C-alpha cells in the first residue's frame, strides 16, 4: 500500500497542535473530576478507572499489533476513552464491567471502523450505552456503604439527585454543585467539570459553540416542559452527566460537525434530545443516548450546513452560479 496520505481537496488549514497534545490537555482537564470521584467513592473508583484505561489501551495495542497496523497508543486517545468510560460508571460495578466496556469501545466502535478519526459515535458513550442495555441493574446501582465510600453516608438508598427530583423529592443543590452526592464516578462535581471545560476553552482545545448551545437549549426545554423553578433548573444542570457530556464528549472532534452552523444545530438537537429523554423517558438521565443518537445525525447536519464554495454564489431557488 502506498505511504501517501489520502486527503481531501485544497485548501487545507494546518496546525502545529498534535493529537497527543490535545489528548494530554483533555486528561488534565478531566483529572480534578476523576480525583473527586476517587475521594468520594474510594479505592473501588480508582480500581475501575485503572481497569478501564488499561482495557482501552491494551485492546488498541493488541488489535493494531495483530492487524500489522501502526501502534497508536502513544497519541493518548485510548487513555481518554478509558477515563471517560470510567467516569460514566458507578463505583459499585464489578471489575469486569469496565473491562468489557473498554474492549467494546476500542474494538467495536473505534478500530473496526478504521481507528481514530473514523468512528461514527463517541466510543466511551457507546460503550456506556452498551453496558446500560446489557447490565441495567449493575449500571444503575448507586448505593454506597461504609466499606465503599466513607464520604457519602447514605448506605441504603441508591437514588441519585435527578431521580429524587423527578419523583418530587428534595435535593441539595450545593452538594450537587460541589460533588458530594451520588452518581457515576466522574459526573458528581459540576463545578470541577465546569472548570475543566473552561480550561479547554482557554487553551483553545474546544470553543463555546456546542456546550453553550447544548446547555441553553436544554434549559429552555426544561423551562417549557418541566418547571419554572430556577432551583430545579440548576439541579438539572448540575445533576447527571450533562456537564460531563456538554464539555468533554459532545465536543469530541471526530463525532461533532465540522461546520460552524452545524455545531449550533448539533447543540440544539442535543439539548432537545436530552430534554425529551429526561422529561418523558423511562430514566431521569439521558445524556449518553442523546449524544450518540445525535452523533448519527452529524453527516446530515454537515451536508445541510456546508458553506458556499469560494467563488460560488447561490441564487434564489437553490441554484449555484
């Protein structure tokens, strides 16, 4: 096979930023939230994170070695996938759940479709949804005990704040914002996820188009179909995986639209889908399914939002000249 790269037609925009640099910055942005999860849930959370990252990295290495492909684990993408997957898992899942999820994310969603840049949906979220469908009881068990997490004292109920909110119960907004509450390992602290997202914006790894459009659309949807109580709105934004999804997974370079208009459309659809899943679905959450569903719409969104080619002016009726 020729070593020449197969690229699209010019013009091309070049950047000195490499994939491994971007992935390293994403890992730094995720680190505070991951540490918060370990602080809250203890050694089990750390174990899940280590197994998930190891499963993703080893799966990528073994597949590429067996297929005689260049080994790409040094670019850091498999590590990011493993960490994101772990952060989307409860601390109570057995060790084999992140193992299966890591293999599915890298082998099925990423490598079998061509590797980095070719996957059609976010690998970590696709793996989480696969695990939710395959092992629903284990993936929705958020109960903790003294032997699992010394920082959360409720050892009986496994209900998350979103479930309490949907059932009309009470919630502690400050705890949801700071992270001292139930949930998956990496989604409990809204403030740390927000700071991580802002960090990525400041260093220009991502921009604000998708996160703000996503969160804004969801807020409007909830105000219309949910509640006008600003406390409830804030709880919806702080609870569940919406902050993790908006800043770290909806902005994934591979599975988001490349056109600016398309990114706004993408964010709007994400907000609407998350609102529909949360308000009318069987679960109080819905971010993971909303993102992977909207990932499938990206080719259509890009086709409908392509800018005019240089020198081409569209006339009325859609004809170009």
